[in-house]
């Protein structure tokens, strides 16, 4: 199986989760959203897209600028997963999984980047969303909550198992 994990990260926590998901997915490439384009989708069996939850959904230019004002890396404010998804073809032939990072302080609030990305993929790219998942950070700039990297590796393995050709023959 060949997978691509595309992430957006402001403080490095989402990057760590993306890399851990990649550990659970054999044959996986993990790339920041700035490093990928539509041509990177050729020949993949699964696309995994993730980013931080900002204002109950995927980041926007304004929320990325606000994060930079709070100390996030300046390079993080020009393009996020929202823009990446907007560039994808209308008919996406690959299944997608989405994930996000969000604060433990707002664990039970509605809305998330993973939910917003999954909704966008279904509505605008007419493809199958195989799963979505949230991972938690203790505060805006981290650290990740205890056990989240292990959960991310496990989720990656679950995705590999559920999307593999053998899983569809069973």
C-alpha cells in the first residue's frame, strides 16, 4: 500500500502526530502541506490529511496569522489544508482519512479540522472518507497529551488495515 500523509502544523504538534501516523502506514510519505501538489496523488492508495483545529474547523488565513502573532513559525501562515483541499480535483479517485489536533481544554466542543476536512472532501471531491480522528494537546503550543503519539501510530496501522486490498476482498 502507498499512502500520503499531508499535514499543516503551527507549533509542531500536528507534525509529530502526522509522523506517528506515518509509522503505522507502510510505504507512507509524510509531507507538510507546503511540499505537495495534486501530482503527488498519482499512484497512492490512501490520502491522509490533517491540521490543527482553529475556530472549530480548519485554519484560515486569518487564524494562521493570529497563530504567528502568538509565536508560531511565520512560514506556517501562507497555506493550510483548506487551500490544499481546494486545489484537489473535483473527482478524487483515492480514499481519504482526516485528522486534527485540538486542545484538551475544549475536548467536548463541537467542530474540528478533521470534521471540516472530511465534509469538504465528501462535498467537493466526491470520494470516500474512511475515517477521521482527533489528537489532543495540553495547550495551544503543546505539548501533546500523554499517549497521543502511540494512538497516532495505532490509528495509522488501523487505516492501513482497513484500506488494504486484502481488507476489501474479505
